[in-house]
């Protein structure tokens, strides 16, 4: 026996045996009470430990078992051992152990003592349990008995079928000396499981202790509890956790059960079930699918399959470890089940038990799995931990992270705006946040969400809180807005010093006059006005006002008193006429109303309206009397009269309407007549309006009278009728007349209107006489005329028409003068004219036509003068010293032109006859001249024409020197002169190049500004003759002397690639094409052989074939050939070489294959790759450099600029 003692905050590692995994935490261990110690008694197999419980009973605990004890003072209790045993205290790693062992056994702390062989179910002998002289340490308080989990018993002897399995699991003493890290982990694991076990309160396998209640006794004696596989009753928390999967446990012997060892043996079944481990699939964050195979029956070493329907399966799940609490989630006959409502990122252990009516209940092996992680669960609603008038401190708790650590929290609020959208207030890893700068007495709403690496959780429930405020100050008393007979309308304003964002409510109390009930509530709400209805008429009421907020109610306002109004009176009686009706006044009277509305009538109001005015009424009288004289009326007009009264209750309804009409009188004076249209010279159109007053009767007639000028006594009627306009005829233009008008109705003729003086319009003047024309000069005539009669209006303007044709004249003067000087006329020309007079009435007729002729004069100026262009049909003029002129003949002005004066240069004057063209000769080349011309006749010389500027051209250029710069057998490149300069650009020079043909004639071969020209398509070794001419704007120069140039001889043409034929192993024959002799010159051939980089000449001669020997085997040879022209000249024999032919490759091979390789096929020749030349290699380098530059530009554009 080993007794281990340690402090309560460091419980011993109990994972050494499976039974110890189910030991619950002790109450003082959970509470962290460090003044006591837990004594853990380890009972070895075959040994018995006796304790005394709180109720005085003696309880025997048979090993193997671990019994926790409590030491009140922290000391190891004395152990009473049977005879032949001794106790020894050993300390290992801070854990003190008391070892009870026989005298003959040597104990080593580091080794497990071998368990003694003790038969099963050994009852303790009384001699081994002497009563101690003092009380034995009681068990853990609060349980009332030793839980069955602490009693580690041997199982019954195994059956033959299970013997091997029992042998493989021997019992032994457990080593509690473990490393510190493992100890701490197992302590936490053990605390959780012991706490769950205590909370569940398992009641099975209590044979070692007496039952504490009838309910427990019933559970321990049930048949299902005997084999340890019975289901837990409601409230126990789930099925009992088995010690080992796939095995049954026998109940421990108990004196209360009344069953002996022979009874237990008789209950054993010869059938044993084999149940395989269930399979977990489709694992999600909150669900998983569990499936299993029905068990098979092992009977007499034979396997018997049973139908699945014969079993009832029960699925139990635990999330607190393999030895934790299992909860039954399914009972049925199916072989698969979906586990719902799982927690994410949680380790689960599941087992399936199968039972039937013919077999024992068997339990499968544990299947373990872990659910997937997901976003956190929504946190609980945040709480307010501190608040003030301007701040709120909100705190929240972390929610289940579901396998991924919560990294941040998102706190949102509505910013104190009810119904507004939530906005972010805080985002971080803290669980508390203070919101400042808030408004007192304001409602705020908050919610929080958690975030991990998987995602954001849902928001928590909202938190509604308020900042601390203050009781509002007393408001001002309510004000009366409007009072009625049965209602009062009141308004008020918020208390001073209260923010507009504060939520205030108002309570209005009212007290009725003469009432004994005092102030009563009349209104309660957040509005600033109200209307109280159903009040008593003409009654006084008192009012006071309260303001409310979340902090309380304010002091009432001052008491004010308002009263309802009396009711309005009834309508007065209908007005009546009293006395005679006059044209301008009438007297009316009326009766008081029958109902005055509860108050005296203070005012009567009489309204009057004309019948034709519609619903427009005017107040005629307002006072307390009940009669009135309506004066200032219109005669003969219908009036309507009505009356109403006013009292304290308001205005009454209107009375009935009285209609009365005044007497008619003659019409009043009319306004003076006016012009209806513009007056005319002999008639006037008049119009007028009806008189302002028609006397109460319709106007039936108007009379218009007229008098001449100031003769008012001699009036005569002009018009009589009902129209409002008339026309007076037979008048004189420009005269003033007086007009009067009178109106008449059935009452008589009214007075005359005031005098209206109106004048007739003046007439246009009479035609003028023919004007007198006086020639002042050859280009000027003075026209004069006399004024005609004006016909009543002063002449304001005269218009003179002038023209060379009698029927086509135009106005050249308009003004008040009686004469006009016409200038700019043409001499010796006849003109026609006439005059028209104009006054305010209009323009008169034109007068008679006058005719006049101007005298002759000198010729007019020449209008067109220009240089004459060259005529191709005529001989060209030397423009360097001549200027051809041309002009148009001007007007002679009545005298024939006899000649022209031409002025040019330094005022040099040249006279010519009557011509229109002339050539100025003997001028200086390249000189600018100013030229003008004038015509003259018998009367003199006319004016000069506008001057023109003309410049003579420079002299033609001399021919350049001609030379040949490049000679060829079929072309000659000729060059002359120098390059372009500024002078040449300003005065470009063209060149005409000519060559002599076979007939001895020179023909042009080039014309242009260039200084070189290449003559092509020539014959070899031939002399050609050329000459050149220069020309510019001044003309064409002289031709140069004749130059002779000879072409060179042409080289032979290129040959085709030679052909190679192998003649043997060491010889080959090379052949090439034959060229004809070139103009009698001999043609020889040169054959070259290239091997590697060496080139050798192997033949030179006139033959077209060559035999090459000393051919080495497996070597490659290349042959090429060119033609050479041999000729004689003055310097002696000369040779002219042509281009080399393409090379032909030859490889020496065996005789049988040599013939095949001697003539390479065209495809093979094309497929052979030629080495790159220097130009090709340079072009390739340039192309690569350009591509790299473009690539770098694209990279810089994309990555740097953008």
C-alpha cells in the first residue's frame, strides 16, 4: 500500500491506471484551498483498506484502488498495519509516499513492487482490521460515500474464450513519479473529468458502499446495473463509461446486494459478442456521419452472424476525452447515424453499444475524430462597465473561437441616431473600448462581432444604453396660441440650456375654474404644442408645465390662466328702407339678433355692394346703432345691403340681403374727343368714351359739334348717334378745328364736354420747276432750283436725281439747300437731273427734267499698265536689256488721244504715238525700274497712271566644264560645275546635256538643275561625244565645246558552279561551261581549290576541264572557277577577270559511292549552310541589339513609368 501526500493546488498524476482517469476533483482542490492536503491511498491488488465514513460505518476497500483522503493539518495520518507488515515514508519529486509492505520484502522507490498473488473476491479478515485508538481520516467530504470510480477491483476469472485477452492486461502498481510537464497537463485533464463525473453523479457499481437514498439503492440493484452496462436514468447525464472497450465488467461484492459469488457465476452467458470499431466519415464543422457493422456472436469458438434487426444500437459521444462523460445521442436499429450539433475544432470520441434479447450488451471500440474549424460563434451582447455624461465604457467577452484563435473584434454603434445604420466604432484585439465625446442623456446602441482567420462571426445582440444626464430646468409657462368656444390651443418652448438633441417629454396639467379636483393631467408627450378640446364655454382654466428626461422630472413652470371664448351671436334681421329713395342716398334700418351668443352685441356692420360688382362688398357702417344713411351712391344703380353683428363670441352670420335701386339723372359730361387715327389733310377721325357717370340710365345718344378755329359761337353739328366714333369730312389741310360732345339718356341731355382742338394734316408740296445747270469746269456742274408751294407744311428737304440716261437716274443729294455742286463728272458728257420737295406730309412729285453737257478735257489716267509676257510664236526678246510694256487706252474726254508719255528710270521721258504696247530697250541687266505712263490730246496731257516696278533679267550663264568621273563598259558618269550655293538657290540654273548620235546630230539626254548625270546602255570600248549648255531666267547660254569619253572593256560573265566527277580513289575530274571569245579577245579560265581556310589556284588555261589527283580519302574539297579576258592596249597585254562561280563541294568516297556523291543534288546544295559574311554578321548583331533595346523600353514603360 502506498500513501501519497501533496498540496491541493498540485494534485498527483492519476493517469497511471485506467480507473484513475475517472476520479472526480475534490471540492477543496477545485476551490484552491491550500491549508489542507489530499492524501491519496493506493491499494495494491489483493490488499484491503478499511475506512470509517461520516455516519460511523466501516467500509472496506479491496485493491487495486486509489482512495483520496483529506488531511486537515497537512500531516500524514498514522497507518495501522496488520501483523507482519511495516510502513515506511518515502519522498520522490516532492511527493511523500507511505509504503506498507511485509518485513521480508525489500523496497526500492524506483521500482514497482510485484503484486502478490491474491485470489479474486478475497474478503477481509477481521484480524487484519484492528480498530484504531483514534478516528480514522474520513473520506472526501461532500460525497457521503466513496464513489465507485475510486474502487479498482479485479475482474472475475475469465472465460476460456477471453483468457488470452485477460492475460495480456496484467494488473500492477502504478508509478506516479512522472515529469513535471506531464504532471501539469494530466492535472488539468483530471480536474475537468472529475468535475464532470461529480456533476453527473453516476450511481452504478456501488456494491462496496451502502446506498445513500432509496433511489440509489434501486439503481444499484437493477439487473442492468449488475453487468455495468445499464443505461443511465434521466438526469444522470448519459450512459456509464466502460473501463475497456469490448469487455464486460462484473460487479464488486457487496453486502447490500445479497448476491454471492455463486450467484454471479450462474449469470454468466456462454455467448460472447465481437463488435468492430465504428467508422466516422464526412466530417464537417458541426456534423459527421457514423456507421458501424453489427456484431457477431462467438459461441464455443464458432462465429454466428445475427440479423441487424435483432440488435438495438446506442450511440454515445464524448468531447472530454476517452474517459470523459459520454452522452447518448441515438438509440435505434439503423447501422449509420449523422451526429448533429457538434462543436467545431473539437476532439470527439464515439462508441456504439449493441444489445439484444438473447445476448449481453457489448460496446465497440472508441472511434476518435476532430471536427473542422470555422468562424467564431457570435459573442454575447456587450455590457456597459462605466458611463458618464460624455463617455461610455463597453466591455464584451470572447466567444468560442471554433478552432481558430480570435484575432480581432468589431464594435459598431448607431452614433446616437435612433434607426440609423450601424457604423464601425472600434476594431482590434481588446475586449473593452471607451467611447468619448458623447451627449448626455442620449440613447446609444452597440453590437460586437468576433473575427478569426476563417472569417467574421455574426453580430451579437444589441446593447441599448444611455449616457448620464440631468433633470431639465423648469420650462417657461405655456402660451395661448388660440382660444375657441370649447377648446384652447397652447404652445411652449424647451427649457433654456437644453441641447436640441436631448429627448424631452412634457406633461401639461390643467385646473378648471371653480373645480375642487385641483390640477389634472391634460397632455403628456414630446410635442411643443397641444390643443385641449371638449372644454366649457366662457370658462377660465389654469395651466402649468413639466419637462421630463431619462433622469427625472423638472420643477413645474409658473401657473398661467387662460379662458375659453363665448359663442358667436345669431344673424341680425334683414335691412329695410326707411323713407324715400334718393339718387345719391338711402336710409336703412335693421333689427337685433334673436340670440346674442351669451354676450352683449358691441358692433353692427352694414355692408353694401353694387349688383354688377359680383361678390365684392364694402363696409358702409360699423357701430352700435341699428340704422344708417348710405350716401354717395350712384344714381340709377342697384345696390345690395346686408348686416352682421359682433360680440365677445365673435362674428355672427350674415343677415338676408336687401336690394334697392337709386333714382336716375342725366348723364355727366363726357371727356373731350380724341383722334381715332392719324389726321389727314382733308378729314379727321374722332373717338370718345362714355361719360364717367351715365346718371343711372343707359346713354342713348351722342351729339358732336364743330367750329372753325376760334369761332366757338358758330358751332355746327358733325355727328349724332349711339356710336363712340365719327369722321369729319371737307376740311382744309393744316387748319385747327374745335370739337364738343354731349351724352343723353332717358332723363335728359347732359352737359357739353370740354373743347378739343385738333388740326388737319398738312399736304405734300407741289412739284418743283426744272433746275438751272451751270458748268463750272469740265468735271463740275452747279444745279439750282426754286422752292415750290409747301401746302401747309414747311419744306424740310429737297432731293436731286442725277444720271446720264434720262430714264435711269439716282438721288445724289438730299438736304434743305436750293443748290448743289455736282463734282467728278466726265468731260464731254450729257447729264439729266430733276428735283423733288419733301415736308412733314410727305414727298411731292418730281419736277421737270433739266439737261446739261460738260466740255471736253485732257485724257483720263491709264488704268491698266503691265509687262508683256513672251510670245512663243515670235522671236524671244533679250530680257536682260529690254522690258515689253502693255496698257489699255484711257478715256479721251471729248478730244482724241494723240500719244503717250512713258516715264522710267531717273525720270527719263519717252513719247510714243497712239499705241497700247512698247518695248523699252537699251536697259541695264538685272536692274529695277519704276515705270508710269500718261496720255495726251489736243487739250493737254492727262494724269500719270499708277507706277509699276519691273526688273530686267541678268545675262545668261556661261557653259560649265564637263568631265567624266566614273568609266564603265556600259555607262559613263558625267559631272559639271560646282555644288549648290546661295546664289544658285536664289537664281536657279538649269543645264541641258546633249550627246551626238550615230548620224552626227546632238540630241538632249538630260535637262535639270543637277551637276551629275550617268549615261547608261552604252557599248564597250566605244567613244562618245557630249556638249552642255547653262540657262536661267535671263535665257539660254552658249553651248560648250564637244567632249569625247570612251567606255572600258566588259569583264567576262559569271560561270555556273563547276561539276566534279570522281575518277578513282585518288583522282577526280572538274568541268565547267565554255564562254565564246569577246570581240576577238581570248578567254582563259582559272580554277581554285579551297580546303578549310586555304585557297589554291590549281589551273589556268583555255580548257574547260581539269583532272585533279592526290585526292585524300574522307576529306572535303571545294572548287570554283572564273573567266579571264586577255587583250592588248597601249600599255601592253592586259587581263580582265570576271566574278567567281558558286563553289562546288566534293568529298572523296569509295568507288562504288563516288559517282553518287560527285554531283550533289540541288536540294543538297541548297541545304548546305553557307558561312555568314561580314555584312550579314553585322546585320545580325544590329538586329539583336535593336530587339534588346525594344525589350528594355517596354520593361521601363510598364514597370517604371506606370
